């Protein structure tokens, strides 16, 4: 074999290697954008099954369209410059995500559309075009590789495998590392830069006008993003779980300074600077009053508290103040949330036992411990960890309560027919002797979103229908169990929530399909 032939074969091998590497990295980039989408949109629409359904569905639709267009382009006139153009424009479109978000976010949020529709239009506007452009790359470069190497099965199998491996790599790297260390906007910007770099070898010999247009458009997009502050994150800190913000909410307090924690776009809790026992959010205050009424003042020493969810730590901090001899256990999934609460929400965890794990895992592990009070504060906007509302979890909670123990939890739902609350009532009633539902108003006349509190236990006494605050802000709450059950969907038609079937989104559909969910 002559030296020229060997060099030609070596050059062909390098071209195939370039195509393969590009397919791997571009596929990874698409998954980086997909995983980042959930975090990018969370401050505007939260995170739910419907949000991720929109993200996955729209990006797959864009990818499918791109795959088809890439194949057609390859059969007609596609070449290396075509691949470079798709990558470069894909980089511009990826940068454009940050620009378009600044334009459509106020429009969609002010439109009054339901959360389901808002999720779909957010994702469609931001991610469909980048997905379609990156979808062009794999079939186009695979076809070009087949023109060099006639081993059809070998080349097609290799390129598809690398596309899949790239997607896997992009998923794990983004979820486990990139977002937590760099933040969503930096990750999106970095993805665009990677796509521009990938385009360079394919556009090296392109006409100058092509390179000039790409540079001009890119510069214009970057300038527009800067002008509209699209690179600025709304988050103070960003973890793998939440966009975390701390805001001043002194206006909610009767006096002094108070700060609130916002996780994604949910105001989670408000902590007073000098009065740790002041529970400003009404549902938190209600939970404390239920505990006080359940145990009576003379029996509140040395109580053992278990908090499922720390968040702002408003309640555990109040317990430190109001029950000085209490034993406090808090399970907060996100360690960064705890750190932010310590740094900005006046929290001192030295008197608490804090776990940064899943609540059910920890509660299951504490087999020998029993608690007087278990508080569930895990509702995240209008989504909730499914495994913490099921019958099996309720049985676990009961097994960790002392004989006179009390379980309280808060739930966001809509009146006059709160179907999730009714299902939770039915689920808890299959485990506990007494279950009650509480609200700050007797029975709302108009349809509205509300935070309900459920209390469950095996105590023999029945709490009053009207509960007046014994301490703190002057408030009154109503036990609405019977009136609620007599309105709307009969509880017999609603499911007991189990680990096998927990249709939270279906039960909350009135929130997802209306503006009440935003």
C-alpha cells in the first residue's frame, strides 16, 4: 500500500472521528439544555410532573423534526458546512433562550393562563428551536461518515451509540455537577459556547459572509441579553433542587424586621429577626396552636418534634423559643437551604438534629425513636413529594408517634372542592382514629387557592370547631372537616393514596388548568 493511500485512509479516519466526537458532544449539549430547562423555568412556573412532561415532550418533538430535516438535507446538498451552520445557529438559539425568557416571562405570567398551558408555551418558545437545530447534526454527520466509510452497520451503530452516550453524559454531568456549581444561566451560556467551538472545524473554509453573519447575530443577541439583564439570575443561590432567594418581608410583621425564603416561586416561610416565636404565616401559627391545644400547656415540656422539611426553618426556630426543653429533629433534603437559613434567616441549628436526606428514608431509619409531634411541611408550591402523602407513609408516621402523638401537615388546594385534601383525609382516616381539616376562613364562597392544615392522631377528645390563638398574632381558624366533606366531589369517589397509585396532579387539576396555579 502506497504512502499516499495510507495518508488518505488516515485522513478519512480523522474525519469520521471528528463526526463521531461532534455527535457525542452535541447530543450531550441537548441534554444539558433539557435538564437546565427545569431549573430555568422553576422561578416562573415551579416544578411538577406537568412541567417535566412539557420539557421532555417539546424537546423530543424538536429533536424529531431536526432528525428528519437533517436526513433530508444530507440527501440533497448537505456537507460539512451544513453541519457547522446547524451547530452555530444552534449556539445562537441556545443563547437566545436567555433573551426570549426575558420577553415571554412577563407576558405568560400576566396572561392568566393555567399552569399546564404556561409550562407548554414556555418550553415551546425557549427550547423547540435549539432542539430541532441540534437534531439536524446526527443524521447529517452520519450520512457524511457513510460517504467515507461504506460499512453501513458499523457507522450507523457507532453514531447512534455515541448520540445515546452523549445524552447520558450530558444528563449526569448537568444534574450532578454543572447546575450546582455554575448556575443555570452560566450552564446555558457555556452550552452555546461549546456549540460555537464544535462549529469551527466545519466552517473553517466557509465564505467570509457566513462567518460575519454568525458573529453579527451572536453579538446582537449577547448585547440584547445584557440590555434586558438576561444573564442575571433571580436566585441568590442555586442548588440541584431549588432556586433560593431571601427577600425582606418586614411589611408582613406587626413590627421589626422579617425575612422570607422563596424556593423557586413559592414563599416558604417568614422569620422575624428578634421574635423567633412569632409565626407570621397563618398555617404555621395554626400548627403551633394545634400542638398547644393537643397537649395543653402543662404537658408541653420535653416534647420530641420531628419536622419533615426545614425550608425557612421558621417552625423549628419557633419551637426552640416556645418549647425550650424540646428535642428537635429536622429533615431537609437540600443542605444549601439550611445554609441559607443559617446565613440569612437568623437560624441557629446548634440545638437541633438536622439530616440532609429524604424524610421517609430518615424516618424509616429511626426505628427506636418516638416523637410527640411530626410536622409535614413538604408541599412545594403546588407539587408535593408523592411518597410523603401515601397510606404507607402515614402508617410509618403513626409507628413513629407516641401514643398521644400528633401529626400535622399543610396542603395547597382549591376551594370549594379540594379533592387532594379530601383524598388525604380519606388516606389518613384509614390509619388514624381522628383526622381534621383546618382553614383560616369558615367556607370560601368563591373559588380560591388556599393552604389547608390537616391534623391526625389517636386522641379521644375532639378539638373545637373554632380555634382562637392562645399566643402570638390574634387569629382564628375553623375546623371545616364536615362542611368540606359535604360539598363537591363525594369522598367515596376519591382514592386512598398509596405508593402504587398517588394521582396528585389529577386531584390538583383545577390548579394546573387555571390561573390559580401560578
